[in-house]
């Protein structure tokens, strides 16, 4: 599997764990002490790192560090928007489109001299 494809797939899985670790407690544990949410989030984040570290190592073989970071941001937004809509049940906003276009601009500038 090409390193860039491997990187994107691993980062996608990593971001699913990251998003749940960072935000799911706002819905599921809002009535519980913050330290319980933090401990649960750390447990979820462990699985994030099991995917994120190999993703970055694979990507760094063929991408610059700024390129790797921009790919991470694209993947993060691609995971976060469905999470907000489907899991957190928040309404779709035009701001998500504008944010996505800004990220695409960042992708263009980071990869244009490739």
C-alpha cells in the first residue's frame, strides 16, 4: 500500500478515536465529574496514538512535515463534521463549507510546489 494511502487511512481511524476522546463526553458524561471524563478520554486517546504514530511515520517517508500536518487537518475536518451532525446532533451550517474551502486553500499552498 502506498505510504500516502496508508497515512490517510490510519489518520482517519486515529481521528475517529481523537474526536470521540475530545468531544463525546460533552454528550455522554455531562452530568459526571470532569476527571471521570478525562480518564475515559485518555483511555480512548491511547487507541488514537496507536494509529496516529504509525500514520505519521509512514507519511513522513514521502511527505514534508507541513504536508503531513495539512493532510491531518483535512482528515480531522472530514471526521469532525459527520461527528457533529450524526453523533452530537447539531445542525449543518454553511460555516462548515467555508472552513472546508479554507482547508483546501491550505492544501493548495502546501502542495503547489511539489
